[in-house]
């Protein structure tokens, strides 16, 4: 995970693409195409080395922003945690270090734009064999409010694709790498001619024979049928950080399905589900406890034990406590985290006061209430009525 200073220097992804935070997926894609067209290496081959470098950095920056904002889960995490949510356990490397990775990942976009090896070859012509990537997996993990308050490690059993143990993931019966593809001569790419916005041009695309890998397995492993992966179970430990909420998705990098022939494994996407607490209700970072007092305690006051996430706590009920009053226990809620997932505070526990009015009374109890009814002290005055409704609806 990158440090806070480095993350703070990154430009906002929406600013990079020149869109607002409510932009649609189509608007984001359109903005990225505009930036990619402007800073594509093939358009700067005659620039000075300094200008080429500057354009390449802008090109990478735009691709990084698009990779996040075009993915619903990554965008949600970025909106909540900022750049910190994109690193470490977030399953995002923090940007593209190799410009060829951009062409590999967003090849369909550049093909639509008509970019390939025209303008002299540029970045498009430098692409070579690619590693295949395993698919992502999604699992649900249920957590309690206690888990959310403290953070927790969960062990889960996942059935997924793993590297074949017989061929060590190569797909080859003898454990060797495949032979050079005769169609693309090991480059993983082939050329075709098409008409684009700048006239006729040559465009690189993935070799259909080797699927871009540049190698072909001839002596296939009989266990995995040459794919290099088999289905098996794995026990994975997942760290759930403090302060998460239901519906949040936490990616665990590299724990998804293994990729064929030793490629890049996918991610494990962990969907958080909150278990309902028997006594407490979550409201953001605050917790709510609905306390129902008996009439004598509401009138006379007393001490009551209240459940919290760290055990029962004693509170004092003042004499004459009215229904609708809210008591606050500071720091007894859930962690408050900033965009870098650092805790900077804790929510509160709010206690909503209600008063129980008995529906059935025996003769002696009814007689006591009737005697009290005659007392002026139990009759609400105009000021008492005003304060009651103020507490009730505030």
C-alpha cells in the first residue's frame, strides 16, 4: 500500500478525465477516449523526448482513472475511500507501470479508435505476448457489529480453479513451456488492415491461434487437458477491516480463479453482509438502543444497565424522564474512517427513551393510579405539554 503522502499527490480521477462525480459509464468512456486520443504515443513519435515522456505519463494517468471509474465496484470504493481504497487489499496496483499493459487491457477501445501500428508503430507496435488472467470470484461474508467495531479475520472455504499440481500450471505433460506459435511467431499479435479515422491503417490484434500467449501446448497434461488449471478447494483467510458496512465489497488480490498456463490469478470479491444485532440498530457510525422504562423508574429515576458492543454499561435515569428523550453515550458506536481507511473517531450510542404504559391492572393497582390521578403533580401543565411534544418530535 502506498503511503499517504504519495496518495495525496495523485490527481482526482474525475478531474483527470474531466467529468463530474455523477457521470455515467458512457460519459466516462467517451472522456477516456478523448484523453487517449490526445496522448496516445503514436501521436507523439516526432516530439522531443521530454514531451514524449510527458504525454506517456498523461496517457497512463488517464488509463488508471478509467480502469477505476469504469468498474462499478472500484468506483464505489474510490468514492468512499479515495486513492487509499485502490491499493493494498483493494486489489488495485495503483496505476500502469508498463504502457503495453494499457493496450492489452483496453485493446477493444483502441481498436474502435483505429489505433494500431500506424504513425510509425509507436506504442501499439510494441505489444507482445500477454498473460491470461483468471476470472474473479464473489463470496458473501456475514459479520456482526462486534466484528465491524474491531475488525476481524474470517476463514472461508472457496471452490475455485487452482494451478494443476501435475504440470505445475504449465498445461504441458513434460512441464515445459509451449512451442512458439507459428501464426504469430511468438509475438501473440497479428496484423490486419482496416479503414479508420486517418484512412487505411494496420491494426494489431490478438492472435486467434494462441490467444495472444505466443505459445502453443502440443504435449498436453492429461490431468488438466492442457489448461494448466483444475478445480479444487482452498481455505482463505480474509481480513475484514473495522468500520465496514453492509453492501461493501472488499477485493482480495490474487485469490480468485487461477489463470491458464501460469497467468495472472483473478481477485476474490468479498461482499459484506451485516448480521442483525439482538439489541442495537446501526445508523451510520452511531448505534441506537430503544429503552423502554417502567413508569416508576421514569418518574423516580434510577440506574439501568444498557447493552453495548463492549459489554453492559450503567446509565443514570434522571427523575421525571420523558418519553422521546434521547441519551447519548459518546464513543460507544462504530469506528469512523477517512478516505485512507484510517480511524479518526468513533460514533456514539443513542438511547431512545420510551415509557411502558400497562394495559392491564388489578384492582389494587388501578386504585393506586386513580389516587395519583387526583394529584396536581401528575397533571401536565401547558409548559409540560409543550416540552413533551418538543422531545417527541425533535
